[in-house]
DNA sequence: GGTAAATCTCGACCGTGGTCGATTTTAGAA
DNA sequence: TTCTAAAATCGACCACGGTCGAGATTTACC
C-alpha cells in the first residue's frame, strides 16, 4: 500500500480547509487561532505546519477558493454583447460585494493580493493569471466591437481597469466614499479611462474660444 | 509648573520616534520588537503603549514622516511648466524609489495606506489630504494649459493617476515586472489614461475600413 | 512477518505584541 | 511644605504564531 499516506494527507488537508472556511467565516481570520483550527480539523497544532507554512498561507488558499468561485460565477452573469463598461461593472461590483460582505476578510485579501510577499508570488500569480485569461476574451471582444483601441497590449488594458478598481476599493477602505457610492465612483473612473483625461480637439477649441 | 508633564511627554514621544527610525532602518519593522524599541528609547515596554496603541501605529507615524518629507522634496523637483506626464513621472517615480529602496517597508506602507484599518482612517486621511492639496495645484495648472479636461473633478483625476501608480507598484510586488520596468510601464499607463482606451473617431474609421 | 529508513504527528517550548494593576511621579489645594 | 487625586511608568503576565525534536506510523525491502 503506497497510497495510504497520500490518501490521509489529502483527507487531512481538506479537513483543515473545511475547518478554515467554517472558523474564518464564523469568527474571522484574526480571531481564529492555529490551535483552534487544528482542533477543529482533528489534528495537533504542529501538524498544521506540515500542510501550510504560515497562517497567511491558509488564508491564501481560502481566498483562492473564494475568488475562483466568484470569478467563474460572475463571468456567466455578464452578457457578452452589452457594452464593455456594463460588463466591467458586473465583474468588479461582484468582486466588491464579496469584499463588502466581510470587510476584514476583504482587507486582508486585497492587502495580500495587491502587495504580496515573495513567498506568495507563485500562488497570487496563478490566481491572477486565471482571472486574466477570463477577462482577456472580454476585452478582445470589445476590441472587435471597436469599443477599445487595438494598439494597446491587453495586459495594459486589464491593468488599467484593475488599477481603477483598486482605487475605488481603496477609497472605500479609507472611508472617503460609502458603500453605496462605490458603484458610481467606479463607473465614473472607467468612463474617464475610456474617454481619456486629455481634452479632445473639440474640447480644446472650446476652451480656447472661451479664453479670448 | 503645569508644563513638566507636557514637556516630558513630548520628549519621550520623540525619543520613541528616533529609536523607531533608527531600529526600523537598521533591522526592519518586523525584526524590531517593542521591547527593543522601548529600551532604545530609554523607557519600559508598557510605556510605549501610552504613546501608541499598536506597533502598526508607530509604523504609521514613521511613514508619515517619510512621506511628508519625500513629497515636499519631490514637488520642488518638478518643473511646473513641463508636460503633466513628466511631472507625474517625477512625483510617482520618486515615491517608488523610496519603496524600491526598502521593499519590506514599502510593502507594509502600501498595504496600510491603500487598505487602512478603521482605527487608522484619521491618520491616513490626513496624509492623503496633504498630498492631494499639493498635487491639485499641479493638475489645475495642467487644466489651464489644456492638458486635462476641465469637466472632471480634480479628485477623480488625482484618483485615476494614483490608481495607475498603485497598479504599477502592485505589478512590481507581484514579480510581474522588474524594478527597471516600473518607469516605462507607469508612463504607458499614464499616457493611456490621457489618450483614452476607446478608439478615436479616426481610429474607428481606420478599423472599419480594414474590416471591409 | 520482520526490520530499518523515511515520513508524519504532536505538544512543550520560544519570542512576540499587547494587557493590567501595582507603584511612582506630578499637579494643585490647603 | 504637606497631602491627595490624577496621570504616567513599569514589567510580570497572557495568548498567539511558529519551531523543534521525540515518538508514532508508513513504506520498502528481505
């Protein structure tokens, strides 16, 4: 029997994850101790550390599940023919609702995903890449519909909108805007990105005519 | 003498801050214990907590000093008549150089400043507002030079560029781009923001003519 | 089955951030 | 100066995240 060990490990790992989902949801990440987590999973404290190197790593695995779930769910909710900005709003407001649902969890997740430590690069990169693969098709279609310029790398387009999303979430975490205002603020930023911050030729002519 | 107590408190507070600057710079934030900090400041461990509520709060005060210093220094380095994008690059690359200089410090600072906990709202808001006041004049001048649309709230313009800055820093922390690439990536994002992601009328005509 | 090596499990242990109440210092009235 | 209330100082103490080596379990070979 070479498989007994493998089988047990898989079982233990999922026991830890199940306990994590339950306890993190019940009392939050910080209020859940490793000891409690281990007991809930039916193992000793030290054993946790042969499955995850740090408490944060457990949180990452937890986030990975949550994000992959919500991402794939959200993509089915977008109408591929509606204007890009509407699709973006559905995607990003969907992700935001996950965050708004549990502020503390969301903050930790954003802190870790946006500014990850070196040891988490691989994991965050994986999650990011899966997400990028999903939204790329969305941006490509928008390009085909002439809603987006074709001379920009899709990565930069995705990055641009993601940056604005982060900005909106940051403004919310800073208490600068209320929960209900996040949607309208984000939409405004997205529209700005599409239209450009520099004045059009017509705008310029208009400004100049006024200056005379 | 009503002032003895006040005077002592001020002295102790600055002793803590001086110790913090020294020790954080020497060994980093995480490797410096409160006990060490207290000893270096010539006080007992418990006393620290009548000046700062948490270790993070000390870090915030430290960041505040660093940021205010670099911000005011950077503003003197910008030529108010050069194109907006050049001024933005000087400002944001200056701030980034502070971060790149000490990656761990920078990560904590960004994590805390972009996604602050409720108890730090007041402090982060203060720092942000001081920064905004400085850059607003820069954006206003750009509007007057017809480099920026005049129908957008300056707060949204500042937010837009700040979001893109965060995005560039995030890509760096995720290992997606190298230190030398941050500048060019950021410039590209800024230019995109100015030009707009949607195709111009001319672009559209060009795309459509090709499709025939 | 027997046995030795490899692997996994465990909780006592360490250093840390943060708390608390006993002790010391200061402010101000008598 | 003396006395008392208020405020500041302190380090023992607690709970936690993480380490480590002793002991238990599994594997692979006979």
